[in-house]
């Protein structure tokens, strides 16, 4: 009876160690602070109507960005704790137990990959892809909202262990079996990981389908595939990767959960389970995932470099083929994550060589970026700083990657800090720098004012210098035989000075983040001085710059006919004025259904983690009821008459 | 501006000097191989790096010179907004990396087959067979031909190929790594892998587990010692006088998860222990021993 | 009546492809694990081909009757549409009944999903398909209400069409299950 009501919950789940108590107090205080602020400024209604229930991709994009930033702070906190522990744990246990340390880097990885990087990219895509292709909205506006809120519910679930449960997974971010099986990990930590990933995975999959269909079906007239801007092309490639790879993650983590909840034997070490199969499956998802993280950044940088060099992107067709090649190859290389599992030289060489092939389209892209700048007029605004920093780091990280693609070389660096340095170089140097550059670049379009250039450049230097100081020691540590994920080590290994250097680098990066926070606050305070009145603050080349800043919720009053992939540049050359002919526009209503379904989904996830049967049944019924209710709602769209459109447009022209 | 540039150059120089110092020290295990396998792997690493630098270094030079020359402040640079490199440029862009990758692919194919962990090493000396069992959180080394075993102590004769059979029991995946002798290989419960290593000479090294497997992961290290053939034989005789026997019951105790950094020598080992451990996971039986 | 270039139908096809990939993973697991019986019950010992054949016949016929339902929709014949969808529902329910009986029989023999990796993968693959069938049946009921209560606009027809697509998709997946699980399991 007790089990029926409470599942596996016991009094032990109440926070009782320093970090769970601290986390709970922080969450409660933050919630109270926000609640007080909203009540005093009477903004509850505004928040609900203007933001939370919105289906406007620009608003959803901004919400993704805010959510990603909050999760970023959590992820960086984890990172700092890891760096500190490793710097002091020579011949001592440091300040963290082994188990706690393992939980920290596990949550660091999951949060940074799923909730920070992917959310930032979905945010940027929501902002810009419809504008770039001349669309008014995504193909499925409701699914856009639902996808976002499912991601948020996943983010809540992954942080919930602070308040209820006390344990997160200690298995590494991919919950590798058989370590994540019941035999070695009976507590609910791994279940929290699995179900927060399922929730956010569902959100990502919906967003992936949405953007794919939008890009294929909703382009402005005249925009053939080979006239799409490169950011849209790269987003399309990333979406193809998402819809092909994320189902594998869903299925694989589901199988792991079945092993744990129903005592099945997919990946157990007994009963003829096959632990190697988990590795194959999870990396079949995992490798395309890391390309999902970097391919949109490539697209963003292509836009940035051509805009700030005031020159056409070199080799547009090659760039498209390079993106497609990388997308295709990313499905064929998963085994390089476990060369050391003894697959035999033929299999290992095959996967190693195919991995090396990726260097070719990557090289093509690098050359094209440099050739775009050649004979251009380079304006070194802050997005270009991030771009150059990205190129420097991309080549280092890429070299490290190709180096590890050779199986015998990998035997000596697999699971060492060399590997950790490589993938952080790619994620920070490519994905994160791309996000920072993209935010600076497109911020004026979405919010109507520019960010403070000087502070952004300062932040860049902190990040760039900090990155080298923090991660170059890790490459060296790899060659010193230091494995990843260890919570303490012997001082005789000589590793400590390098760990301390890395910690110093982290402090630089912290300064960079502090500068970025200050940057946002400063820019908002001084926004009146930095207004973008023309809609085209950077002398842009692609369609999004043809709208007002910020654009009206319907983006374009009239959708232009597309003649090239740099249609706005061409329009400006021919002399261009906004059309004053207005027509009725079909729009999508706000809806709270995405939030309601996600609340039920969150409760479902929670119920499954703790095996509380009645909660599982109730929340499942809730989700299904919401969906059925939604299916009978035939009035989700409405028409904005042309006169209304005219009024909104005139207001812009009046300034 | 100039000071910032100089600080940057100084930082890079310090970084390079520091890296060289670190890599030159004996603590940089991967770069100071003491075994033929590690030696070959290091040579491969160096070859790969050089091949990649052939493309990377010119690309860096190209990048910085282009940015420098075409920066908006440089009035002298020619501005050509529609400039493209045409088909020759395309050919070079796709062709140059392809050539380097083809060379690296050939090198990789050869090296992967040559440095296949399962491939016996060339030597006139008969290989010494050692069976390694990874346990939570300790390593068991069984010398089946000598009939002895050790816990957390890997003693080998120099210049003799060591033929390792690796497995695990009751643990998640493990990885067996002695950086100075050669690359790692996974040791998995219910399965067996193989690895060949050979020490060039006398020496003491460290080996460790390199795949996370629980609380005792960081403590799962073991000392490795290579001695002369005569000293090895003497050591075997010494171990055979040890009072400790690796019986089935003691083995079952060892399988239980606990950090155990003690060094134990066993003069007797349960017969066919390694195969019995593997069989445990093939058929449903009571604990093997 | 059905606008096949409808964006929603295209999006639904994309979703079906992702669902197919989930099944592909489950198939891959089954193929890898089909021999991992850990000395327990094997496919040969457990599976009855006649059972699988009956399930197949029921499901294939239900796909046919579902198409008849869609034909009625395209002719704006609400009553006939509901009739054919009820028949489809009954056939699908019969399929589920046989499947659940088969599972109960296995469990009674001690051949549960806990016994071996082979059985885990069998129950998961076939069970996931059964779960999809259940969702399809629920969807069919909701659509029958829609046919009864709402006019057959393009919007309504698009929704019903997607449900039918889902149903045919499940039939398609079953063909593979029948071949891979029962065929290979029994014959090899």
C-alpha cells in the first residue's frame, strides 16, 4: 500500500547533505524572488499572455535563450566544482567524495549538451530561420511551443534531485551500461537522467521535425534550395541529423530504463545481456549529436564572415556540399568512440578512415571562410572576433580529432584528458563561440538595439585566453597518462601544476561570463542610445535584414520574391523600398496547451523515476486528455485583416 | 594595441615553452615509451601530427595574413566584392585535404593492422601468458603457466612478449592501460580480450583503469615492474612459497566491491580459474566456486 | 478531398520515419540478441506460427477495412466511414487480444522478460508494437467521434487521414516483426 502511494520515495529523499540543501534553498529563494517581482510589478498576466503562451517563434526563441542561459550557469557551477576538486586532490580526497564528483561531471555534461547548447541553437533558429526564408512562422506553431515546454520540463526534472532524491547519476553523461544498470546503480539518479533526457529529447525531436518541414515547405516564392542562406542550409542539415538520430537515443535510453525498471537484460552483465550493444547504440546517436551541435555554428559563421567582409560567401555550392557531406559521414563513424573495445583491425581502420574523411569537407569550409575574407573589406566588429577565435580553436580541436581517428594513436589517449580537451575545444570553440557570435550578430534584429561592442570584445578576450589556459594543460595531461573522471590522484604523477593552471583558466572564463552578464545589463540600460532604426545595422546580405528591428510578429507584411541567396544585398544594390501594399495575414493564436501537456509530462517523468503508479496513470491520462482536447480545437488560427497590418506598419514608419 | 599584441605573443611563447618542458619530463608517460608497442604508437602519433601540420600551419598563416591585409583600416588593400577563385580554387580546396587524408588513411590502415592488440609481437622469446581479471576495484593477475597469481602487482620479464587475456568479473566495463608499455584495451565481464605488450628493459611503471566504474575508480591503479629473466624466475619461486592461496572462496570474497590496494601473492590458484570466470556468464549456475 | 501536399501530412510522414527508426533500433537489438537465451526458452520452443499467422491476417484485413473507411470519407459517407472504422477497431482489438494471450502463455511458462536477453528483446519489440496499436485504436475512437460530431472539412479529413496513415504504418512494421521475430526465430 505504501509502495502504491509513494513508490520508491522514502524520507531519505529529503535534502540532507550540504549540496542538496544548498540547491533546494537556492531554488526556493529564486522562485520566491521571481514571484515577488512579478506580483509587485503586476506582470503575471503579461508574462502569461505575452510570453509563456506565445507561439511566435521570436518569443519562443527568446525563451529558449533565457532557459539556456539559466542552465548555463548551473553547468558552469558544475565545471568550477570539477576544476577545483582536481586542482586540490593530489594525494588527498579533495573536498568532494568520489560519488559526488562523478555526479557533478555527469550532470555537467548532460546539462551543457542538452539544455544549454541545443537550447541556444533552437533559440537562434527560432529567431532567424523564418526571417531568412521569408516565412511568417514555423510550419507547426503549436508544436514549437510544446517542444520548448517539454525541454523546460526536462530541465526541471534534471535539477529536481536537489529537492527530492539527493542523487543524480554518477555514470558519465551517456549513462554507459553496464555501470548504469541496477546492479551497480540501484538509486534513482540514473532514472532522473534517463527521463529528463526523454522529455528534452521529445522536445528536440518535435523541434527538429518542425524546422525540417518549415525549411522544406515554407520558403518564400523563388527561394529554391540553392538560394537558401547558409545558416538555413546548415540548420536543415542539423535537423536531418536530429530526426534520424534522436529516435535512437529515445529507444536506447528506453531499453536501459526497461533493464532497470522491469529487470530486463538488454545490457546487463548477466543473463546474456550485451553491454557492447549499448555502446554501439548510444554512439550511433552520440556522434550525429555532436555534429548537431557544431553544424549550425558553421552556418552562422558563414553569414557573419560574408557580412563583415562585405563580400559574397566564397564557394556557396561547395559550402552546401560540405555541409551535406559532413551530415552523411557523421552516420558512419560511431565506432571511433570505442576503438579500444577490441573490434579488430579491419573494423577499426574502416571507422578510423571514414572519420578522417570528415577533415575534407571541414577543410573546404575553412578555406572558403578565409577566401571570403580575401579581397573583402573586413570590419572587425565583435562577431568577427568570435569568428577568428573559432577558426583558431577549430583547427586545433580538429587536429586533435583527426589524430584520435587513428586507432593505435587512440589506444594511448582514449578516455584521457586529451579526449576531454578535444571535445571541449570543439564544443566551446565552435558551438559556444558560434552561439555568442550569433547572439551579438542577430540581437539588434530581434530586440531593436545593439549590444555594447566594447564589452563584447572584452568578454571575447577573457574567453579566448581563458580557454587556452584552461584546456591546453588538459592536452598535455593526456600525454602524461591522466585519465578523465578521476576524483583524486598521486602527487608523484606530476599532474597537479597543470590542474592548477587549468583552474586559473577557469577563472579567466568566469571573468568572461561576468563581462557578458554586465554586457547584457549595460546594453539594456543604454538601449536608447544604440537603437537600430533601419533594420539593417550591419549592412547585411540576407533576407532577415529586410524587416524592421524588431520585426512585427508576422515578420513580413509582404513577402518578396527571391532571386539569389543574398537577396537583400541584391535588393539594396538595385535600390529597394518597403512595399506599402498590404494583405490579410493568417496567424496562430497563443495557447497554454503546450504548458499543460508539459506539466503532465513532467509529473509523468517524476512518477516513473520514483515508480509511483497512481501518478504515472494520472499524468498519462492528463497528457492524453490534453491531446484529445487539442485535437477538437479547430480554431487555433485567425486572420489579421490588411487594415490592421497597415496600422502596425505605419507605426514603424512614424518611428 | 601594440602592447596587447606583445602580451599575446609572450603568452603563446610561454605556453609553448611550458608545454615542451612538460612533455620532456619523465612524467609525460605517453611520450616516454618503455615498450615496443608504446614506441610504435608514439611514432604513429608524431607522423599523424606532422601530416596534419602540413595543412594546418599554412592555413593559420593564410588566415592571419588575410585578416591583416584586408582589414578595413588597411586602405591599400584591393576590395573586390564579387571575387571568386573559380574551378582551380575549388579543385585545390577539395584536393589538398583529400591528398593528405589519403596518405593518413594508408598510414592508418597499415598501423592499425600492425598495432592490432591481438597480433603477436615479433620476438625469439616465447610469450609469457598472463590472465588479467578486473574486479571492483582491484586487478587480479593470473600466471597460468607458473600456477601463481598476484593482486595489484604486475611483474614481467624484460624483452619478453607478454600475451594478456583480459576479462572482468562483477564490474562494469574496465579499461586496462599501462601508458609506457602500450595502448589500452577494455576488459569486460563475461568476455575476453587480448593484448600484447613488451618492455624494452628494466623499469617500474604504473598501470590503471581508464573507464569509470564506481567509487573506487581513481584508486584502481597497479604497479608494473619489468626485470631480467633470471630475476623473474627467482620471483616466481618466491611467490610459490607464499602462504596465500587463491581458492574459490577467497576469489568470491575478492569479487565483492571494495577498494583494495594491497599487494598479495598467491602461490596456488584454483585450477582453470579464468575460464571458470568466463563460463559463469554463459550459463545460469550458482556462483562458480 | 485529401490534399496530399498538405504540410501537416508531410510533417506526419517525417514523424513516421522517426518512429520507424525507433523500431529499427528494437529490431537491431532483437537480431543481435535472438540467440542469447542463457539456457532458457528459445524461439523454437515458444513461438506458434499459427498464432502469428492469425495476428497477421487480422491486422492486414484491418488495413483493408481502414482503407474502405477512408474511401467512404472521400465520398462524404459518414455512416459507412464509421461502420468500416468500427470493423477496423474490432480487428485491431482482436489482434491485441491474441498478442496478450500469447504473452500470458509465455509468462505462465516462466518465459518472462527477466529470463534472458532474447526474451527481453522479444517482449520489448512486440510489446512496443502492441502499445502503438493501442494508441492507434484510441485515436481511431477519437476520430470516429469527430466524424460523428463535426463536418467533414478538409481539416477534419486531414486528421483522419493521418490516423489511417499511422494504422497502415503499424501494419507495415508488423510485416517485419512477423518475418524477423517469428520467421527467423522459428526457422533458424
